[in-house]
C-alpha cells in the first residue's frame, strides 16, 4: 500500500523526468531524487505508477515528441534529439511501436489514426467474451470511451482487442487471447474529440483500468466494472494515437 509520502517522492522523480527529457537520467539519479535506495525506489515506483521508471521516462519522452510533432515545425530528426534519442531510426521505431503510426504520419494526420487494428495474437482464444461496464462519476463530462485490452497497464501500441463506445456503458471484447491482460479505458468529453491522444488539460481526460485478468480456454471471466477518474500525473501517458472520430475525418483523409 502506498502512502502520501511515497507518492510525493515518486512525483518528485516524475517532475525531474519532465525537466530532463533530452538528458540521460539513470536509476541512480532518480533514486537520489526520491531519497530511496535504488532497489526500493524501483519497487515503489512500479507500485505507484504500474510500470518501471525506465518505461515511464520513455513514455514521457514519446509524449513530448507527439507534442512537438503537432505544435512545431521541427524535423523528426531534431525532435528525436530533443527527447533524448541519439538515433532517429531507434526513435522512429519506438514511436511507431508505442503510438501506432510513424512520427511523420502522426504529424500528417494531426495526431490521430484512421483505424486501430487489434494486434494479431498467435495463441488460442478463450470461449465466450470479456464483458463489463464503464461508469462515469457525475462530476465528469461524458464522451466516447475507448476500451482496449493490453499486455501491460500502459496504453501504448496495439491492443489485442478493442472497442469504441458512444459513451459510458456496457462493452464486450470477444475472442480474448489466452494470457494475462489489462483492460484500459480512456474518454474525452463530447465536442473535444479534436484533442489528439489525450492532449491538453489533464483534467479533461478520464481514465480507468481493470486487471490483471487471466484468460484461458476454459475460464468464464467475471464482468469488469470500471469507474473512470481524472488523468493524474502518476498515470503513464496515453501514447497510442486515438481513433479519428471527427465527422469529416474520413472525407479529409480520402481526399
């Protein structure tokens, strides 16, 4: 169980990550900022954020790269260097793996993707489906909800299964591959679908999760009840490019 003091220490490290996205930042550096031993720091960071310090830092760098691609005219090579990559090839490969499209395509499509295809899983699938319901507290603004099934608690890369809901409510993910997965949900209020990949005011974006859940060929999974909440600084960034739900998107892309 985490405490306010532990969360504050992790937040100090995340602030340091933001301030040094283009510089080398080692686990030793982060542990000193948190004022923990290296091994204790790594464990509590994962407990608080759901992922390792290195993966969190990598996600922040790619999130900044997304912002620079959309808000500046810098070249992909310049942006790669600004967020700490010495090789533009490595940067581009990592960006596409996590965001779902290449840096140049992300810029061309204003931060969206015309489709999100499920990753192909060469394993058996469970019988039945994973069903559940997305709940939205009264103080949150409703909007379309993206529900994805991921191998880690970080919404990046291709989900193995996904669905977009018109709003909070019931969902169903069919043919779930055998394995251990996380159900990750994010939502942006109606009228703000133009915000790419959850950018903008963090309080606008609502997120929720369920898992880990283990699926096998014989198990009937319990319904997943997911309550959305505001995106927090301790949450890993939403890296994957969002499905383009703007009314003129398909015509614009086709043209």
